[in-house]
């Protein structure tokens, strides 16, 4: 059984924190072969929320939710979206994004969401109501697009 949790940094247990940082490093640094400053100071901000899915007491999916002005001046943001490799076949990423959008809008209603999406995931994010608003750009050696989602989008 999968259970979903959305917590501020100070409510995370040390075991949960370790598990989510391990998942993020395993995917973003090791799997994608992309050394970058994973610990960027945004995890501990007072408004940041950590959305994660637990299965058998282990984190299998995660997203970081950021308040307006913590990342973008006029938008909230969803980032560090990640699903453990063994669970991707189950399409948990779609459930994660649906929950991330719902939680973000519940926390900060009527504020649009902006993300920096890896370009190979553009259609995935479009299926969740995001619209591409930039030309491609390189971040940490990987092509990205800025994408936004209006709070009234129905996807």
C-alpha cells in the first residue's frame, strides 16, 4: 500500500529525510550523471513542503513544493520531481504530479505554478496542465523548458 505525506522540513524524521535525499541523489546525480548542488537551501525554508509516497516504509516518489517568492517572484513551484526507478513502470509519476499540483494549490490558492522541466518530460508536464513558456535552455548540462500552470487549469 502507498501512503502520501506532505510535510515541512522540521516535521521530517531523520530517516525520511535521509531516504528522500538518497532518492534525489540516486536519480539526479548518479542516474542522470549530473553533478550539481543538490542541497540548495530551499528544502529548509519555512513554507517549503515535501510531498512523498511511502511504500513498505520506503520513499518511492517525491516532489518539493515551493511558495511564491521562494523560487519565482510571481509563481509557486514544484521541483525535484522524482520516482524511484523500480516504480516508474507503475505510472506513479502521474499520481505524484496530480498530488503535487493539488497540494500546491491547496497551500497557495490562486497562484500560478512555474517549473523548470527537463525537455524530455515536456509532454508529461503538458498532460498535467503545464504550458511551455520559454525556449529551451541548459541547466546543469541538461536541456530544460520553463513551464507554467494556471490555477484554473483543469488537467
